[in-house]
């Protein structure tokens, strides 16, 4: 049985949302050098503000359960098969993988004769490492790969096993929410671990990933674990007293 944290234990997240905004705003202050011509530091990207508030809000809204220790797995037959079919709601015949690649890569070129469907080449700004990755479908070694923000096995153990087949297919094929394109090396290293066990080794990327993770949980009415909540809190600077998360980071390249 999954134990869900009482809402009264979560209301602190809302209380610290405003404080988080102040903290991020303070971090954004530019320190001017004595000659008043150069800045020692630059403000964080505006998206950081949005990610922090998103995480604070969702931590208050999402059900939180005990950390799971389950061997349940999303059925192997659905893991790759769903990437070969047209995702629900798609208005053309491209498969899920190529739709995701076309959406996430820059400078995309398509294979001749595929009606702008099959991605041949492109450039990825890796959301896991921050490095630039050159994608070439003709290469023997994949440079970019498809990953799931909310891991399939965790989703299966926390409720997806009871979904209708149509909902399961939507989850596996959701290029707008749950599918992410990252460097193949980083995807392999992550190994479908949840937020409590893994996050990008970059403050801005880590908070952005936490926000995306929680948004997927909200979209599909999935809970997060206590470890996920603790990691999101720390990664987005919502608890200055928290220790470094136990989750492993993606090594910098």
C-alpha cells in the first residue's frame, strides 16, 4: 500500500514560495566593480524564476508518498514499440521519436523523401549536461537519445499499471511533456532513475529538470516520493538548510 503524505505536511511549500522569489531575486543582483564598467556576476536566466515558483507550487499540490522499493517494470513490449507509432493527437504520420527530435534539435535537416518527417541531422543543446551535441542519424553511434522525464518503471509502480491502455500509450508517447531528448551518454548514465536518485550537474538545469518532473506528475495525476520532494526542494533553493541531495548528478563533460 502506498502511504500518502497528509496535505497538512505539505503546506510549508506555499509559505516559502514568496521567500524563494526573494532568494532568486537576490541571487540575480549584479555586483558592480569599483570602476562601474564591469559586472562580476550575471543574473540567472529569467526561466529560473519560473522554475522555482513552479516547483514550490507543485510541491504543495502533488501527493507525496513513501519512497518506493519495487521491482515492478513497465512492460518491455511497450517501451520501444510506442516510439514507432504516431502519438495520440498527431496530425501527420511521423513516429514519436522523430517528432521529438524535430522539436528539440536546432538546425534540423530531414531525410530526402520523408516529407519532413525523418530527422537526418541536427544540433542539440543537451538539457542534462548543457553541452552541444551533433546528431547524425547516419552515424553508427547515437549522439542523442529519447528519455522519459518521469521514469516508466516508477510510473508503473505508482499508478500507471492501473491505467487504461490508451492512457499508457499517451504517457509513453507524450512528446510535449514526458519525452525529453538528451545526449545518449547522459541518458545511459541516468538509467531511468527518478529525481531522488539523479539530476543534472548544473544548478539551473537541475531546477528546470525538477520543474519538468513535477509537471509530468501533475499532468498524469501521479504522486512523487518523499525523496523526489526533498530533491526538488534542494535543487531549486527552497530550503537553505537542506543537505546536498543524495541523488547522483550527471557528470560534466
